[in-house]
């Protein structure tokens, strides 16, 4: 009898895995190929230095890691980020972990890839408030950076460019992949997730959550109205932020946002583009009501949260880089806020 039950459970697990694999994909074991950007060890090391270097900001205070802190889930765990002159940004900072698998970057999808995304915060007045010209002047002022760019882009006559700056950061960020228990389960390890986590995955699928949060990142691959069934209040969905409409200027894109990728969601509070919800359970309830028109039971919400916990992955080892020293030619930092 026990053998029959075990065999039956194994069959049920395999059938459930097949259903899951129709909706989700496990993380690959290697760094994915990038468009027009070959990933090399030299380029990754350069991108890592640039990612952590606050001198890429006008003030010399903020780096990519400031808003995408690799010690706290790849984001800054704040409602909206603090930038140049202690200004507050308009939206919650998404995690950089596994971001290479998103079909586009930013909540409104305005950047097609991580290289284009890397250029945005550097130039944004409320973030790093710098200019491409000043970034290049800063890099060229340090011989060590010049050598690293030459090693990373050996075929370029002038390797120190703003485009190559962005490509190097993209190459580094593409290595920030966090395999999770969910991936091990998808790859055939039945013991990788608990019964509750598996049950939560079933509820996640049955409730319709996977219709938007699918693929390798369980999101990051589609655009949907926030409030498809029932529009949340202005505290969750600020009226002044019309989402993808800012990019497309299409009326149908008002309050449309890219589906949030859910990997590492348990460690990246607060939630939504407004960053006003700190509790993952509350976020699940809001999404069920506003997107699905569903009122989940307490047990169902608990199970879904348990499944989302199984998406928390193992961080790649991060060793803080030793950065090149400034020279007399290095532009001096400024905290001045320039009116736009």
C-alpha cells in the first residue's frame, strides 16, 4: 500500500511539474548571451568596478549599488530611492538580481536592456545627476580605468565611451543570477520545496497569478493595467504616475506597468512601483483583488507567500572591488542641484 501511495505521489508530482514548466522556466546555469555585448571576465570585472564606484555620480556619493544594494536583495528597501541632493525618486527601485531576464527595464519598460538602463540613473537629476561627458572625463583621468577599458574592449580604437561604460555594467549585472529552491524543484528535485510551498505554487497557478507572472523571472515579461478588475486606492496607485503612458503616449497605456518579476520578492520590500506596501501578504491580497477579482482565503494567501519564499535564491559571492585612485585631473564632486 505504501509503495502504491509513493508511486502515486511521484506521478502527481511529475504531472504538476509538467504544468509548471508550461508556465515557468528554471534559471540557466550560465550567463545568458547579450545583444551586441560579448561577456568576458575583463568586462565583468570592469562593470563591477563601475557598479560600485560612487564617482560615477556628480556628487561622488551615489553608485549603482546605492539603489541596487547587493547586500539587501538588489534594491534599497526604501519606498522610493534617495538621490542627488537628497532628492526622492518617483518610483520604487526594482531589484537588479536576475534583471537580465526581464524583457525590458524600468517599471514602464522604457529601456530595452540593461545597457540602456545603466545610462538612465547616471543622467537623472534626482539620481546620480551626472553627464556622459563628465563620466568619460572621470574615467579618462585614471590610468587604471583606461587600461581596464582597453582590456575589455580591445578592438575599439577609443574604448572609453559612454556606450562601453553601459555595456560593462550590463555584463556585470548579467552575472547576478540567484538560483532558488524553485529552480531545483523545476529541474526534478521533489525535496527542494516543502509541501506548503508546492501547494502555494498550485494556488498561484489556479488563482491566475501565473497569467502575468510567468517565464524565467515570474514576471518582467509583459505590461498590464494596475487595477485590471478593481483599481486600488491612490495610496497604492498614485494618480500622478500614469506608467507606460509616459513612454508610448497611448491612452490605453495609462496606469499600465511591466509585471514585476517575483524572484527574491520576499527580501525586496516595499512593493509596487509606489513602494508603499511593506508586507508581502498584503501585497498578495491587493494583487488578487485588483488584478484577478479574487478574494483568497487566509490559508491560500499563506501558501502563496510560502511559495514566493521558495523564489529567494542564492546570491553570487560579492567581493567589494578596490577602485582606481583619483588624480589631479579627476573632476571634483558637486552637490549642486541644477534646475531642469
